[in-house]
C-alpha cells in the first residue's frame, strides 16, 4: 500500500511517501527561521508558510520516492492535536488530493504518529510487541500511555503544566540559546556538571504518574538571576553548561522515575519513546539503565531509528495511517473531516 502523508500540525511543513511501514521519502521544510526571531511559534506565520510550501514539499516527497501522484493508494493527514490554523492547511490539501485522485483518506492523530515512528521498517529488527508502555515527550505533550494493540491506548499520566520539550525550550531561552533551543541545551549539557546546582525534583511525594515541569523551570529562572546578579553579569560558558546539565539531570530523573513507576504498576517491561525529546541520548541511557535494574533481561527500550523520525515528520503519520487502514479506519465523509486542535490520544 503506497501512502502519501502530510503533517502541518505546528511549525514544520512535511510530506512523505511510505509503502506499508517502509519510508520511501520524508521531506521536512522547517520554519525555524520564520519563528526564531519571535521566540516561539507564531500561528499566523506558520499557516502562511505552510500554504506557501505545501505543494512543493509534496512534489519533492513524490520525486524522492520516484512516484507519481497516480501511484498513491491512500492519503494520510494529521488532523490534531496542534495549531488549528496550521492543521487546516494540511487537512484541506489532503482532502483536495484524495478527491482528485479518488482515493481513501485516513485521518491520523499526531501523537499516535510519534508512537508509530517506532514501527518504521528496519532491516533485522522486529517491530515492537504489545503491551508496551509509551512515553510521549514533545514540545506540546508529556504523556505515559499503555498501548495494548494497534490503536488501543490507555492514558496513565500526563503533565499538569508544561511539556518537557517546552521546558527545555524555555530554559534554553533563559540561557540565551535562542528558539527552539532544546536540542542545543542538551548538547551543551554534555560538557557541564550535572551536580553543579541543586534543583528540585518534581512530584516526588506523589504516588501517581503525573508530570510537572513549571516548578523546575521557575527554579532555573531564579538560579540564572542569582548567577548573573540580577542580569548584571553575563553567563559564562561554563555556567551555561552547568545550568543546562543540572536542569537536564532533574528533568530526566523525573521522566525516568515516573516511567519506571508506571512500568511496575502495569507490569510492562517494554518502553517505547516518541516525540522530539526521544532524540535525547541521556534520556535513552537512563531509561535503559533503570529498566534493566527493574526488569533484568526482560527490559526493552524502543525509540525511533533516526532523529528525523523523533521530531515532527510526515513519515510517522503515513505509518500510523497504514495501521489505521488495516483497522478499516478511513474517513467516511471526506467533506466533513475537520481539524481537532485538542485531540487526545484516546479519542477516536
Ligand atoms: O515532537 P516535536 O518535534 O514537536 C512537537 O510535536 O512538539 O518536539 C519538539 C520538542 C522541542 O521542544 C525541542 O526542544 C525538543 O523536542 N527536543 C529536545 C531534543 N531535541 C528536540 N529536547 C531535549 N533533547 C533533545 N535532544
Ligand atoms: Zn510532534
């Protein structure tokens, strides 16, 4: 089954061609340069950039895959969650294409796409098996989800305030690293001392598997003020590295503790990572180490095979779409498909 997939949920315009779960092309046009000067994503600018780029991105995806529009069997598109006016651009384009080609349209949840990035075919490796505990970590979400089969999810926990990627980006901004600075912060943390500063570990006294990052973010804000004497002195490179490492140390310990607590509660020894923060090497290392400590030889950690498959991309939407089609979940009335900015992982 040849699928053309589109994702315009936030600030990347992406189109991909997948054959079942094999990625043939995955084009991403980043809008970082559009939004960085504003320190965050500006929805109206995102919409305009999506509109300007979508046709070219789709053409490129087809060309890279050496396919013609007519070869496509199914069109898949993200319909939520995300920015309403950004989602609209992709949904409208997908409707137009499905109608013009006379092919089925499948509507995909963006967060489900992040999960399915782990199901991209790879030589010599079997896809994840169920049940699996999913940790979704992106710029907009931090969720623990039990997945019992394709499309069968139970939400176990989520953040009460900021998402972890959002916290990374906000701390990066406090350190003068620009936007979006999460990945850069993680790189600088590699050369820092994670024990240089003591920051509060969130939600320690609680037995549930909920997350919170706003207290940690505020603690970093206060720390930066203190170290710079109220902004009177610039941060040295060493201070930036040490604050980055100290923040990351606590943020990841919080993620790992709650994930292990959920794994024990649910008696699931396999964890699957999805979302932009899944690219973080320390998160992977710490999770793997702790899973082994608790589950020994049964421990298993899945994460997308490339960085590109961790962050926003349309290939993951195509793969999720493939499994939706297998379940017979195609859009019945194309005209009536609407974007859903607050779509949840368990919504169907
Ligand atoms: O999944 P994604 O591309 O977009 C959303 O759906 O939100 O995630 C983007 C988030 C950003 O907040 C970015 O700073 C963060 O992922 N991120 C990282 C790393 N790479 C990207 N955070 C921590 N460590 C990284 N290596
Ligand atoms: Zn995403």
